[in-house]
C-alpha cells in the first residue's frame, strides 16, 4: 500500500480531490514516508494540473481550487520538514507580481526552498515593483523569485528588474522567474537569470547558486 501512496497523492491533486489529498498526505506521514517525498508527489500533481490548464481542460477556477488544496496539504507537511545538513543559509525574496493573485506554484516553491535550508521572505501576491525593491534592501536577500501565472502580468517582472537596475541592486542578486507560461527566452529578454515551470527545479537552481557563492 505504501508504495502506491506517492502516485495516489499526485493523482488526487490532479483530479482536485481535496479529501483524498489530505487523507493521503496524513497517511504518508503516519507511515514514516519522507516529507520531501510527499512534496515531490504534490509537485507532480501540480504540474499535471498546470498541463490541464494549458490544454484548456482546466480553467482559472480549477487553478484557484488547486491552490487551496496545496495550501492545506503544505500546512500538514510543513511542521515535519527539516532543513538539509548542507543548508545554504541564504535568503530568497519571493512574491507573485503586481496584478496577479495566483500563488499555487509560489507556495510550493517556498516550501521546497525552506526544506533546502533557505530563509524565505514571502511577500505574498499582487506585489508592486517598489515593494520588491524596498524589501530587498531590508533583507539583503541574495536571490529574488518572481511568479506570474497570467501572460498579462508577466510584464511586471520586467518592471521589477528595471527598478532593481535603476537602484543599483540588480548586480547583487540572482533573479529566478516561475509560472506556467514563463520561458527561458522571456527570462533572457528581460534580464533574469533563470526561468522554471517546476517549483522543485526552481529550488534546486537556487541551491546551486548558493553553493557557487560559498
């Protein structure tokens, strides 16, 4: 039974079965499965939800509900996470950009990053460029993560980067972008360092950056 639970959890997320997600998450913890493995299953389910959205099978309503499912699951898993022994001890400033209120991928990235040992400052959603700038000054974060789901809000990522350049902050940080429609080409065009559509991959990239700094 335990062997099938990771796939069961991913499938429950994909079909937006909140009851099964919660119960399967609890069952996996009770059986002693790794919290990181549980997050991996949740991440796979989220990617499948994103694929259904891109294919037109799911819409924004489903994405919002998926976000609520993930929020509840992460609340259960979070207390069981312990940072890795080679914790990078760096700070990541994270937020969903101005005009966008979707936080599904952002929240999962935050959990992966915390599990990897990062100090994460989560600005939430609908974050204005000047808020990114001011909080960056306050926290002295080495990494900035920006999320956007809608194509109409992606230009706000450019606004943040341009503001950081104007204030002489851009050269002091690495910038990673996330979101279903984000591409490496777009990241290069606006001057970001990386782009991902997978929260776990985003956390791994930041861990690589942290190792390079040390």
